């Protein structure tokens, strides 16, 4: 079982809706959590990072971390067609510099 | 340039040939990572440099893979005697410090082995 799990999707939402992307991880020692957006044929682009339990908001994006339940989520409010991409979750365990990536969730925002 | 630069963007090689992939990180970035990304998968870690020191190469799939960063800036990933299973996108990322700082990725090199 992969250490970082994401539903591969695709997740399809209408324009203007909230898209909710989820990621679970197996190592309780994980301390740093990142969300990257990757358009087809392009490199991953950092969207959010979160280190502490709770919510972190940046514009239309909110990252939610629950260490007790070992999941991290990304909410995208007012979804736009330009948000259509693959969203990668990455996790770093305490004492390591090496992130482990999930396989990514494909998001499709349709007009 | 402002971002991480990788070259070539595309590389086609015949099985058994050697290839070299280049990464030019953001100026001043201490940490440099190489990843391999297969279609439909997330990036898989290959190796990590802190300045010129290769601190972790546990992700290199075989001894045909070799990476270096001799002056602590530009890095080269070399694959010897390429095999078809080496076909993938090779991503380079850098970060400004050590530790768990967010990484900035290059656009990758798409390697196809015929």
C-alpha cells in the first residue's frame, strides 16, 4: 500500500462549485504537507503547504489538516475551468527531507 | 532565469544508449531533488543534493543511474545502457534551504527509449 493515497478521479464539478480533494497518509510521524497542481505536460506547481492541524486559507484555496485522522484536504471555492488539472498531495515525515507524493487526483471543472 | 530550468525538454534514445539530463536550479537554492514520473503517477524520488553533497540516492532504481552536482549548482542525471522501462518524465526541483521547505519544479525532461 502506497504511503500517500489519493483517489485518481476524475472529480468533475460545475463551474462555481466547491471542489474537495482528499489525501490520506500512513505515517503518523508526518509533519509537512503540500498540495501541487499539475497541468497536463507541465511541471507540478505549489498551491498550498500546511504544517499544523486545522485550516489554512489562501484566496480560493483552503488546506485542511487532521493529524489524528491522518488526512489532508484541499478545498477550491468558486471553481473555474482553469482549475482543471491533476492535484498532487505530498507528505514529508519528521526527520526527512524527502516528500512522498500521491498519484494525484484529476479535477475537471465544466462550464 | 527565475525558475528551475531543465534540458533537453524531450529526449529520444535507442535502448542501450547513454543519456544525460541537465538541471539548472534557482540561483542560490541549496537543495536539489530528482524525481521520475510515470504517466498517471505522482513523482517518485530518485536522489537529493544539499549543495554539492549527494545526501540520499536511495531512490535510484539501479546502478545504471548516476547523478552529480559538482559545484553545488547545476546537476546532471546520467542513465547508462538505457532500457525501455526508463521511459518517463524526469523532474528536477530545488528549494532555498534545507529541511521541509516547498520545492520549485522544472518542466521536466520527457525521455523515450525505443
